């Protein structure tokens, strides 16, 4: 039986992908690297360090670890500053409604994000009230597609993976959910999250009614 839900943050609760894009783009322009939305899409769900490596690969460049860390920190400063503009108006359509509904029905809810800035994003959105457990980029060392962040959430909720549904917008995130033995809901196009147990184009369609209808044998 499903007793809990684990939500990714960026791309599921709020759309920070564009803010990440702008910050990586500013750094790339400064460094003379090519960077566009197609490359940005490959960064969904993966850590900051892995992200800069993807950008460097795309540019057939490599850097020593110290320079790489310094440049990733520079990008992060730009990104964190851009979060100041975020408010509770910046939930993705449907996200706050679903979180509210889960609270009303008494489900356990955890965050399972790769971001080390999740705390600030939740604060800007005023979203802490919807989560029993916060799992973020500081909680585990192995990032998605390893299942560790979702296993962390389930363990803290005192649930088994098969008692939880994971919501994810990233290919690596659905892979992580599957690797951990969780049910998964993908948010986004088929070519990105079509391997999820259930998929919606956007969070606006992802109502509790639709989720229950799909996983009907798993709800009492
Ligand atoms: P930060 P999620 C992920 O968050 C983003 O999708 C990904 O693009 C980003 O690189 C990663 O967080 C790390 O973020 O630089 O803030 O630590 O989708 O897992 O909530
Ligand atoms: Mg995401």
C-alpha cells in the first residue's frame, strides 16, 4: 500500500531549470564555452560538479579539480542570487494543490532533491509545511541515478520503497527511483521520463485523483 510520496524539487515543485540555465550561461559566456538549452536539459537532476563536467565535455575541454570547483562556486553565486526573486507564486501549476491534497489525506511526504540550495528554494516558496522530511544535496554523497536520496527519504519516513511514489522530472531521477524499488511518476516528455510507471506532461495534470486511478490496487 502507498503511504508516502517523495518529491524532486527542481522541475517538479518549481521550475528552477531556467534559473540554472541563466547562471550556467553567464559562466559559459565568460569562459567562451558553448552552452544552450539542449545541454541544460542534460543537467536536470545531476549534481553541480557533474553538471560542469557535462558542459566541459560538450566543449571538449577539461580542467583540474580546483579550477572546476571554483567555477562551479561562481555559477552557484549567480544562481543563489537569482533565487531572491522567487516567491510562493513560483510553484509549478498544480504542485501546491497536490501537496495540499496529500496533507489533507494524511500521506507522509519527503523531499528528494539533488540540490544543495533546496533549503533556500523551500524558504522562498514557503513550502516547508508540506514536507515531513527534507532530503537534499547535503543528505547523501551519491547523486542520481543512484537511488540513495530516495532511500534516505523512505528510511526517514520509516517506509519501504514499495510504499512510496517518487515524482521526478529527470531521466536520471526516474532511473534512481527504479533502482531503489520505488513506484515512479515522471513529469515531462516521453523521451525524458517515458520509462516512469506513470507520466504526465506537466504537474497540472498530476492530481491525486489521477495518481490513485493509475495505481488503484496500491491505495486502500
Ligand atoms: P545545486 P533536483 C537538481 O535539483 C537540478 O535539477 C540540477 O539541475 C542541479 O544541477 C542540481 O539540483 C544541483 O543543484 O547546484 O543547487 O546544488 O531536480 O534534484 O531537485
Ligand atoms: Mg528535477
